[in-house]
C-alpha cells in the first residue's frame, strides 16, 4: 500500500481501496468439528507444572513491604564521580604520576581559560556506574552460588547416605521378619511334635514311679530277709554251740557261757523309750540378736567352711572345711586347739559325742571317721556308704550315731561294735541332713526329694513324712523342746512344722538365694537362717516377725549356731573360708 499524505489546515486524509470483501456469518461451507478426548494424564501433568510454576513464583516473589535488599541479594550503591576525578583516579590506579601531573596542569589551564563546555564538565555517564555495580553483584552472586553448590553437594551426600542406610535397614528388617516367621514355624512344629510324645512321656513317668515303688519294696524285703538270715545264722551257731557243749565237760561249758556273754555285751542295747525331755516345760530368755555385732572373723582354713559345732561341755567350736580338714578352736579367743587330717575329700560335717571326748566327721570320700580327741588320732573309719556322706549326729546317750549319704540311705552305727545296726531306706534322692529329736529315739532327715521324714531308730521304719517344699531340702532341725521342726530348701523357703499335730504352721521366704541352714536359740523363739546372699537372717517365730539381717561375710553363709548354754554369742561359717563370732 502506497503511503498516504495529509494536508495541513485540517484536510481529510485520502485512502485508496484495493478490494472490498464482505464478511458474513452465513456460509455454505460445512465444517466438521471433532471433539478431542481429554487426556487425564496430560491434565494432571499440566496441573503439576502449573503448581510448580506457582510455587516457584511464590518463593521468588519478594514479600510486601520489603525492598529488594530483603531478598538476600547484595545491593551496591556508588556515589557518582566527576569526570576529572575519574581520570585522576584512573591515572593514580595505574601509577602514571607524570601523566597525572601533566593532566592536572593542562586541565586547570583549559578550565580557567573557559574553553570547556558545561556538558564536558559533567559527571561520569551512568552506564559505567551501572556496569560497575552489576559487576560487583555478579561477583557476589557467584560466591553465593558456589556456597549453595557446596551445601547442595553436602545435602546430596547426606541423602545418598540416608538412602543407603534406609535400604540396609529395610533389608535387615526383611531378613529378621523371615527368621521370625521361620522360628514361629519351627516352634509350631516342635510343639506339635511334643504333643505327639506327651502321652508316651506320661506313661513312662508312671512306669518309672511304679518301678521305684517296687524297687523300694524289694529293698525292704531284702533287708527283712537279711535280718532273718542273720538271726537264723545266730540261732544255728547257738545250736551248734549247745551240741558241742553237751559233748564237752563242765569246764568247757563254763568257758562257752562266758564267751557268749562277751559276744552279747559287744553290742549296745537299743535306747529305751521311757525317757522324758527335761527341757519340755522350760522357759529360757530369747537371744538378743538385735544387739549382735560381728566381733571377730577367724580365717584358719583354705576352703569353704561347711559346718560348725559346739562342744557340749567346754567353750570349744569344731569346724569342717572343703580343704579336707576339720579343726577345733577355743572361744571366744579363736585359738586353734586341734587339727584333724585324714580325709581325702571335702569334709561335710563334724559332730561331738555327748561326753565330748569323741568327734565324728563325714566326707565326700564316702567315709565316716571317729576321732579320739584326747589321743589326737583317728580310731575308726566306716566305709558302709558307697557315695559321699553329708552329715552325722550322736544320740544323746552316746551309744549310737547316724549318718546320711548321697546314696539315699541313713545308717545307724553302734559305738561299741562300730558296726551298722540299722539302715533307713525310703528317700528317692540324696539325704542331705540327719539329726536326733532331743531325748528320744526318733531320727529326722532332710532329702533332695523335697521331703522331711521322721524315723524310729530301733525298727528303721518311717514314722512320718512332711510334704510341702518345692525344691531340695538342705537341712531340718529340732528346737530344744523337740516339738518344732525348721526345714530350709534351695528356693530360700524355711518352713516350721508342729510335730505334735504333723502340720506346717509358718513359712518364711528369705529371698531368691538358697537357705543353707537354720538353727534355734536355746529358748526356741529365735531362728537364725544361713542364707546364700552372704547374710544371716533372724526371725522371731513366736511373734512371726523379722528381727535383723546380719551382714559381714563376703560369700554364702553355710551354717550358723547359737552358743547352747547361754545364748551370749553366735558362730557362723561361710564359703569365704572364714567363720565369724557375733557377740
């Protein structure tokens, strides 16, 4: 289209029409419109892109009421320079002093002469200032970019590290879950397997109990037959002796009678039952265990001190030790009186004869030794037991003593013939302790089969069995009156039984450690318990209250005993190779 001109003075413009085209909404052309299906994934992608763009704009948009300097970008402002100052600064920067002097001289001459125009004396153009400021901003932004890259690199390293740890823990978790599932399957299979064998185990247990009962009955029958055979043998020998006596003269007859009398007198008669306990109605003052303090500790053994016993007449104490020795000490000084050596294994118990001149000791070498204190030597060694012997005790008349062993038996020995006169069978586990009921013919035993039994010395039969412990019984003792029994087990439980009504009337729980031994004081009202936690626990059994916890040993306390005549002091033996005096 050629340019069109206009006249001055308000003339109208002239236009040239090349072609006239009429546009109308009505048209004969048919157009087919096809609706495109909407792609939901494309729409979602567009929405996500729009959301990302909006988020980016929102993050980069400066907040209202703040200038550009609040966004974190450094803004450099420079004061405009006069043009001559610009040249001076440039020459000074380059070190051109002579040129600077010549420039200043010529500049002032031309300025005084008025040859410069006003436009030539203006400030430096703004474009240089802006370029210089932008250069500084670029330098600062590059530094910040480098720092941001370093932060991003550290973040990426941390992210990689966390991703690796996540993958590791995920794999470990999967492995643990697989192992757990495998263990669950194994447990179910083992449980099912055990359920299959449970009826068989029950049947075998029943058969075992029946067999043990039959075994005990057979032992009793055997002992009965042996005793009958011995009596028949004696009768036969007596008949043979009578026949020989009939053929011999009167002199020979007299000599035969004397020999038979000597044989009969070699064995002591069984103690009579027509005896009463002189302390049955006595009333002694209870021991003041609240005031007891550890007065002295004696170390005279090289191993654990397992048992302690008081001399019946003088202030002397005997100790049995795992170092294969037993010793006698004077009290309360603690001076060594006598040392017995001869056992080849640990010594488990020591007991005084009622007269005080004989001592019996038991040992893990399956023997019982009888010692003469006056002559300081071993008189007899009894080997009737075939397993370690745990304890022994003398009858109050001194004619018999009993010993218990791991072979599940208790044997009664005659002190005159030094032969076994009676064997007590009935326990199905080790017999751990034995003692006599004061001034009677009853023998009390504590066994690993969780029972306590009372036996008749003369017949060898079990008079009564006490049930109630849930673990092995370590010891059972009578009080001085003989009407109460205290038994202790490996669970730390101490039970008190009334012998007259054959029932338990008190239970004492000493804790999680075993109760190794217990002992009554002279009054029978105070009970001292040797505990496996290296302490001695005292109880008032009459008021049923705890009195005191005596501590001082460094290892398990094995035995404890009150002074029998006055209750003035107490002796304790421990596995720390010492025995202590409490006074």
